[in-house]
């Protein structure tokens, strides 16, 4: 049995915004968690910082810059997201652009959609740009940030099964362990048809995780500045 987090239920939130680096991450990493929030009564929205045009996979007949926005919309619909937004930054440019500049779109969406919780992907992945951007926006607007992660033992099993670069977190750093349903997540993943070959790796990861997801506070409620959003 995998180690347990300190809590078994999600934090209360009226509106959750998922911030990811590229289309697809909202489905394969956060899909089941977003579905859990929605079933608990939260409104969910998704924001991808780039068009995902640097992906090594393309099983479509179209250029990625053309097809991935439509796939993102379809995945958001499968997750029953109230809003979705795809920023127009080239994926290859993300690491070269200032975090504060990338966070501007997140800040705008938080204000427009009345977001009271940000959700992103961490897990000590090789690419942590989305987590950095979400945390910058969260601290700027006094909105807590929750990050997807894995316990060390699970991350090790995932690396061995899939080769994914994920190191996870120590048990004491994990705040939530959830039992999830994956139907909506699987529908959302299928919406990204151009990435079908890459999905094999993510499906192998989900087989290791089973029906469990883990989250930790990246910006806890008590760590944000005491100021308004205006």
C-alpha cells in the first residue's frame, strides 16, 4: 500500500484554476483531480501557458499549432471545465521568458474567473515551469496553490515502469491523498489525439498509481501575503 497523505479530502474551493505548461498536462496529470473537485461542488477551469508545439508526437494530419488548441478545448469539455484558455507562447520559449511575464495571463484569469485556488503540476518533474508560474501568481494575488505530486516510493515505481523523469516528494511533505475516478480523465486524454503515441507512457504511470492521487501545498493559505486581489 502506498503511503497516506495527512488528509483524505480536498480543500474547499469555489473556483479552481489548473495551470499547465502545455495542452495535455491538464488531462494526463490533473484530470482525475479536477474531476474530484468538480464532483465536490467546485467550478473548474484550465489554462495552458503554451500551444504545446514542441511535442515529439503528432499522430494527426495537421500541424501541432493548428490541432492542439482544438484538442485542448475538447479535453476541457470532457472535464466539464467552465472556462479554458490557451496562451499563445511557443513552448520552446517558456524557459527563456521571465516567470513574471508568464504569470500575467494567470493573474488575469484569476481575477476574471474569481479563482480562489490554483492547481498545477509539480512532482519534481524535469519541467517545473507551470509550478513556478502558478506560485508567482498565487503569491501576487494571495491565492493558495496546490501541486500534483507523487510519494518517493510511487515515483520510483513510475520511473521503473515508464522512464518518466519524476522524483516525487517525501511523505511528510504530502498533504492530500485522494481516491479518484478516472473515467473523465481518460476521456480528456483521448481528446488529445495527436499525442496518442505518447499516451502509452502516461497510461503506464496511471496503472502504477491505480485509483490514488497525491497533492501538496506549494503556496499554503497561511503563506500568501495579506492583501486583496485588486
